[in-house]
């Protein structure tokens, strides 16, 4: 195992936009779906996503906030495997418009035409409790 700080990991993750969000269904199964962080990649252990309050992940997190995220970076120019990051954490649904505005990116207007005033908009914060990573040669774990 190699020691890597959260800041080191954040720098390596700076270009990763999409994550797979895993939640627990009402039947106890694990469901996954891709989520875009919309350029909000200054990673400090918290991940931020926007969605519609009718999306399955909303009810699933309300019932069980234990979630996981998986990120995969681009393959390097030299054929080295990409960076893989797995995050275990707690999901929190946020409906506070001021906090949403702080994480808003213009690209979100495509899906939410009225911005943070779009009916049914919700923001998901995933606070990491454990982060593991692999880059083909090294691996490590960070507990924020």
C-alpha cells in the first residue's frame, strides 16, 4: 500500500466527471447509475450531484443513506491502467437553494431550465467515509 493524501488523490481525480452511484433498493439489492459531478471536481471527500426528486436514488437514500461511488480515470498515454477510485459514504439530500447555487454550473441549465428554482430539483451530497484507490501499480486507502 502506498500513502497518498486526499489532496494527492484530488489532483489525480481532477479530470474525472462521471461516477457510478450505488444505492440500496427497497428489496435490499444494490442499484447503480451514472452521475455527473458537472465539473465540481475540487475533491475534498465530498461529492455533489443534481437530480430530480422523482429519481429512484432519492427514495433509496431517504430509506438508507449508505452509498458508494466509483470513479475511473482515463487510460494514460503510456498504456498504464487508469486510476480507479471507490468511495464509501453517506448520502444527504439537499433542497437548500443557496447551497445548490454554490455548486451550480452553467451546463446544468440543459437539464434544469429554471436553474435552482426548477420544480423537484434536489442536490445529493456524498460525504466519504472511506476511499480506496488503485492505479495499476499502487493502491491505497484514505479515511477522511
